[in-house]
C-alpha cells in the first residue's frame, strides 16, 4: 500500500524542489504539498496522511501550531519538523508535537529513510486504541538537544571524537552522569576517564549517544508519579544488560557497528515499560499484580491485558526517533520466540543478554525467571553456547545496584 506524505512550506520553490527530489518515490508514495497550515489541515480532512513534514517558520499558522493540530486531530500521522532556522522559541514550542527534526537543505536518502522507518514504527503497535493514546502524548520524551546536535555533526561528515566530546561537555550535569557511568564497573575500563572528550574517544560516538538518550529518557519519566515497578531497578537492569550484550557481541567477533547496535538496543530494550506505565498506568498496575501473584512473565501478561508488549511499544518510540533499524528490530524482538535466520547478530545478542541479566541478577523475586525459547536456543548452538555466555556474563562481575 502506498504511503501518503504531506509537505508543508510557505516557500513554493522549496516545495517544488521537494517534488523533484522525491520523484523516484512515486511508486511508493503519494505526495501532497501545502503552502500554509490551513491548506495542510484541509488536505488532511479529505486524505489519509501517513506523515506530515512541516517547515517551522510560516506566516499565519506556523509549524508548531500546525503540528499541535495534527497531534490532536490525526494522532496516527508521523510528525516531522523541517527547518533551516535556529529559532529557540519555535524549537521550544515544537518539542511536544514533533517526532523528528530535519535540517534543510536535507539529503534525499536521509529524508526517505527517516520517513519510511518512522511510518513503519506504527505497525509495531497492533492495538489501535493504545496506539492512539501513545500518539497523542504531550509529554512523549523527545530526543535531547545534545543528541540532535551530535546527529547533525555526524550528518555533515566524519567529526572527530573530540568535537563530539566538546558538545557533550557543554552540559555539565550530563557530562557528570556520563563520566560516572563510564568509570563504573559496567564498562570495566583499565584507566580513569576524566573528560567527555576522552570518553568519546575510548567508547565511540554511538555508545556516547546511546548513553545520553538513555539517561534522558529515564530522567524524563522520573517525576511522573507512581510506577508499577522500581525505576532505579529497571535502569540498573538496562545498563547491566547493555554491558552483557557488548561482551557477547565482542566475544562472537561481530563488527564494531553491530557491537554498538547491540549495546544501544540492550540499553533501551525496556523503554516501552516507561511509556506504557506513564500512559496506561491502571492497566500496567493490573499487569504487574498478575505477574507477581501468578509468577508469570511481564510480556505474556501485557499481551493478555493490553494486546501488545513493552517490546513493541519501545520499538515504536525508537522507530519514531529514527534510531538505526537493527536497534529498533532488536528491541521489538527481545521477547519473540522465533530465532532470526542466518548467523548470530544484534537481535539474538540482545535477546540472550536480557535473559542472562535476569539469571545473573534477581531483578524481582516475585517474577518468573525467563528461560530461552527452545527455537532461539537451538539457533545459536544450544545449551553449551548459552552456558559459555552465562560464564562470560558472570565474569563481568556486575552488581545488583547501579553505582
């Protein structure tokens, strides 16, 4: 089925350039163009639009106001902000209704890939009622500015780790938290890291970006009130799972990029729990009550109560944010029973890292201890390989408290 994409900009020349640039997509997309927010809403009233890409600075109804309308009236539509201006007030107003920011002039391949992935993310949430609720969230955590700045630098070419570290160093609080983590047992580095620049050189840009994102997400949910689970315990579980995933990926000789993807996906694999608890708190309370009373798995009970799992919701959020496909896919499948075809890759590493963390560290004595699905265990070589991985996880010496 074709996607319907709406582009909004008061500059007709910009729209004409987009029309030419996206001509190769005409077999996959039907594109619509509007020169004002009012015209955009009129188009949406008569057409089913999958994604809206709007300029920010427009006369009359500007981009933030338009995207707020879209969020309230058409929550299914993915919302992108496309702008060449650095306007603090506009950026602040567009934070709530915007899934991704793209700087213009933009690269055709980057724009197409971002739109395709964000639209596909909606399909990870099969429960339409829950999807509508999630899509309307005003305080949906958004990508932090430093994360976006790093992404912009990466899009320009190949920035040095020092340049990326300089960006991180501008946020003193974030830098302190990053260095605290980097120097903890979770990384097991042989020497002390004293600056964000050193951390970026040693660990790489992708790992630093993922730490920024994870810290931001957990801090975003911290003040929201009650949780159906312990937030510090969940954070500890995620950071330990990421450490195990990196160790397994390196042990299996995966390329550096896949090692990074495994670490990032493992670090963010349970972000869906945060989103569900914030928006479906009563249902989540019921889920965890059943889990504790009947000693069952969380994902299994979520499917019964909500019609989806936190794995699907987490992948939905990461897909909207435009994280790499292997990361989104690994998060979506970290409770799936079927193995991935082919050699061991990121998805299987994240799946087994999550299991091993639960085995090495008792996350909650009232929860059922997960065991590998027979199909996935057989696909990676059976009990012998799993036992070797378990020993590797034990050798990391991970502690049950986040330091």
